[in-house]
């Protein structure tokens, strides 16, 4: 709106809101933008060099290991953040040891699952490959990244947070691309990721202890006791959500074939940049809710998230075929339909991503868990119905249906409790 006769233009409220949002999240957006671009280039190099079947096999192996680790580790940055609310002892060392112990337990579970799958002749191998064992071991070090995220979100140092996120993905990209180009086999992919995991673990330990305060230390036993209640809530919440998130590719690989898993995995990888936006906005959103319990989510949706959503829908619907051809090659053209099906679930997740953070910081995390249980039940029922006839399209539909149902429930809980 302009002041008459003044010759000065006063920015409208939506413009001010958008400008403020961009200024406050620019480092996070830049970081996730770099990650998304590198991910797309990496997909192109890995998929075109290895083909749909091997690319699907990577997804199946990765899904099994990711499920085991994220079952005990995912979102433990939230645990660290919640522990800062009432505790003034220094729990940095204990939180790192805690994550390492969880990583070792996850390693044993992953190895056990591989042995069971081999004995049941589900996987086309008679022993666990060496590169998988090395990858599992290296994944323990990546657990420490959750501690880093929790501490730096609490301090509000989003610049360093974003820098580490970007550096992690850039280094991983360099290793994966170099190894695949030099020797295009599945071993190269997992060796590259393993080296990156070790480097990330060492770097974040250094950054965490660089500015570590010297006040009274909390023992590991104390930390476990203090964290136990919140840890159980977060783990239950994550456990029910991780199954559809990581088992979709595994289910296709087990009940269809690795080729179908590869087609589906490309579709999922191409819609995951939407999740990068959620990751970029999440530390900012947590910080906002923590400092303002009456934050206006309606303005966030109508002035920021909805316009972005319309742009995303246009890109995927009208440029999706070209995107698949450019990123993965003509061998993956069947990925278009599952990509569009997944798009609707990811859009629902994106436009209501803030509900989880609101529930977390208002002691309603169990409501989020209920939403994820709804998601899980719908995924299991619908996937068992549709996978036989529709293969990867059926799984894509099950994922989207579950995500949309979960977010509808979370919005309902928010409107009831706001």
C-alpha cells in the first residue's frame, strides 16, 4: 500500500513476511539447495552407470541398514534440544557416548537382519558383503551428527549448522562420483559413503568440543535417566514412521524385483527435494515456536508455503518426463507415474510440516505418534492390497495415502489444542 502524495512505497504485509522469511532462512535454503543439486547430479551418475537393477539393490540394502539405525537414532537432535529445557549440567560427552552405544546396537540388529534375509534366500547372496559390513561400522560415527544438530539448533547458530550440512553432502558427492566413475560397481558406492561417514563423525566431534563449556559434567548414567522419558516418546514416534519411509523400497525388492525397486527409487529420489525444503525450514521453525507460542501458522501457509506448493506442482506435472530423462536416463521413464503419485503425499507433508514441531514443543508428541500409527496402518493395509497388481505404483499410492492421512490428523489436533 502506498502513502498518497509521499512518493514512497510501503511494502505490504505479505512482502514483509516473505522478505523476513528469506533473510532468516537464507543460509538454510542455500545449504539445502546445494544438497538438492548435488543429489540430482549424483543420482544421474550412479543410476546411469549402474542401471535400474543395481540401483534398486542399493536401495534395498540401504533401506535395511537405514531402518536399523534410524529406529534408535532418528531425531535424537530433538532429544538434545528438549534436554536443554530444564538441565544446566554439561551433557555433551554423555550425549555423544549415548549415540555411539545406540549405533553399536543398531549395527548388531542390521547384521542380524542381513543374516536372516540370506538364510531365507531373500537376497541374492550367500554371505554379507564386506562393503556392507564396513558401511554398517561407519554408520555408527554418523550418529554423532544428531548431537551436533541438537546443540547448534539450541544455540541458534544456523550458519555453522548449514555449513556442516552442505559440507557433508559436498564431500559425500565427491567421493561417490569419483568412486563410481573410476569403478562403476555397487561396492564403490558403499565404500564412498563409508569414508564420508567417518569424516563427518570426526569433524562434528571437533566442532562440538571446540566451544564446550566447562561447567559440571553429567555422567552417562545421569544422562540416560534424565533422557529416558523423552527418549521413549521420540523413539515410539519415529519407529512407527520409519517403517513406511524406509521399507517401501525393501518391500518392492523382496516381493517384486530389484528392477522395480530401482524404478521406484528414482521416482522417490526426484520428489525428495521437497523434503530438503522441510529440512531447511525445520531449525528455523523450531526456533520460532520455542520463542513465540502464538506464532501465526496461517500466514506461513498462505503467504509462503502455498505459493511454493503451486510452483512445485507445475514443475513436476509439466517437466517431470524431462526431469527423469535428464537425471536418470530413458531406462527409468516408468518412474513418472509413481513420482506424480508420491508428489501429492510429499506436498501434504510440506504444507503442514510445522505441525510436528508444534506438537513436539507443546508436549503433544504422542499425538504425532498417533498420526504416524495411522500412517503406518494405512500403508500396511493398502500396500498389501495394491503391490501384487500395481507393483511400485501401488506402493507409491500407499505411501501418499498414509502421509496425507497422518497430516490431516495432526492439523486436527493442532486446531483442537491451539
